[in-house]
């Protein structure tokens, strides 16, 4: 495929303005070390997110406890009332 005119102009302008650079060995080593550390930190954070237990919705737990208390109280009141009516 043939490049369009603007792509050709852009390519030639970039070649004229930018000069190729060869990074030093110490830079490459430093970059490699930093990328490895960043990868390890990212993996550790991801693992912590996966292991974190779900947050408890205390409103739901409280409502369920209240409902159970009311139900148990009602059952006890009904049993006491039924016992008093039979004796």
C-alpha cells in the first residue's frame, strides 16, 4: 500500500527533527529493575484486592436481627397468652 502525502511528509519531518538515541546499559538496567518492582507491587495490590473479604452491610444485619427479635418475642408472647387462656 502506498502512503498518503501527509504520512510521507510527517515521516520525513520526524526523521529530520528527531535523532535516534541509544540508552546506556546502566539506564536499561535501572529501567528493568524499576519495571520489575512496579510489576511486583501491582501483583501484590491485585492479590490483596482479591483476598479482601466483602464489606458487611450493617444495616441489613441490624434489620435482620431486629426482625428475628420481634418474631421471637411475638412467639413467646403468643405462647404465654395461649397458656394463660388454657389455665
